[in-house]
C-alpha cells in the first residue's frame, strides 16, 4: 500500500518562470538516470526481494523516497513553465538562438501536458522501463544502484551550474545531498551482504567459478592502440590481472551460413559450384 502526503519532501519553488530550464530539468525526471528510473528500479528490486528484513526495507524506503523526488521535480517544472508559452517564451525568443528552438522549450510541455512535466527526457524522448535493473541478485543490483545514483548526481551537478535561480538551486542542493547518501548506503549495503555471508565480493554472482574457463578468467586483452593499459595497478601486485599485449584470435571465421531461400538474402555464389555454373550459363546467354 502506498499513501500520498500532500507535502513535498523538499520545497520546489523557482524565483521566476524559465521554460528553457524546465526542458533541461526533464532529464532528471525521465532520462536514463532520472528519478523515474531509480524509482521503478528500487520498487521492482524491493518487490522481487526474496528476503524480508533490512535489505528489503532499505530498498523500499529508498524507492518510496524516489517517488517523492519525481513529484518535486514535476512540481518544479510546472512552476518553471508558469505563463509559458504565451508570455515567457515571447521574452526568450528575443534571442535569435533561442528563437530557433522556440526559446528552448519543449512544445509538448504546453501542447500535451498543459504546461506541466512530461514523462520523458530533455529531448522529449519518453521514459522506458528497459532503463531499470532488477535482477534478484542483491550484489549485482546494489552495484547498479550505486552507479545509477552516481550518474544521477553527475547530471544534477551539471544542471546546478546551468541556473542562477535561487529556488531551483536550493532544491538541487537537497537532491545532490540525497544522491550522495544513496551512493553511500548502497556501497555500505554491498559490504554488509558479504559480512552476512549472503554474497561474496568482488564477483557477482559468486558461482560457477570452478566451471568457468580457468585460462581466460584473469587476462586483459590489449586490443586498442592505447599503449598504457598495462601500466595500471590492476596488472601489478598480488591480485594482478595479466595483460596480454599480443592476443591471438581463438575462433575461426565468423561466416554466417547460407540463408533460407525464402528469406531472399543475398548469397555469394563464390565457392558454390552449382551457383557458379548457373551464373556462367546466364552470362553466356547474354553474350549470345
């Protein structure tokens, strides 16, 4: 059960409308690393968690908080769009560059959402469920969570420097702080999974290690022109990974088989004796 409280987790009031920035802020709602992604990621991780207790509770607490972040951002976008497009956009398009992109505003915010936020990114691309990671393995999921929060904080930091509005910056300072603590909690939870004997780091999942190809589980293949990969700490010391500077291919040619004739794929007759004979016959007929 979810219960909505008619109060924002943190205030979301800009000093003045700004439809250009409203579009930029859409990235934090419906982008690949936006609040909608972590909301649904944590919800499905929590619903799919097979253990009652501290890990599931942590996931669900954070998931529910993220719903509130979507609401905060949607509220901020709506307030940034106040008066747009009729008045504020008219001011924005006085700049020739801004005029070229309708003042930088996403027209769908007015046409489709009636001056509100969209479930999409800063380019108007709709949010999709394939952004989320919910595998059922908590070690793999918590690592994905820490990475998602890092990317989200990075984008929030960039957006923080793209506005001078005190109200927007105040909200983003709160968001930055929450992204910080969420990274810390997932990294701490990874350590606790190992301490509790539920997962062993660093490999996820810690299974089939004896079954995997033992020749190839500790080598890095030098396959780019960059010469410095082998100078990293990962190739030195007790737990070093061997750097193969001149690796050789282990398989044969990646040649696809002859296509099904019903698929009408182009098939080279070279090496196909019957096809070659047929082609020569056609050529002879053309010449005669």
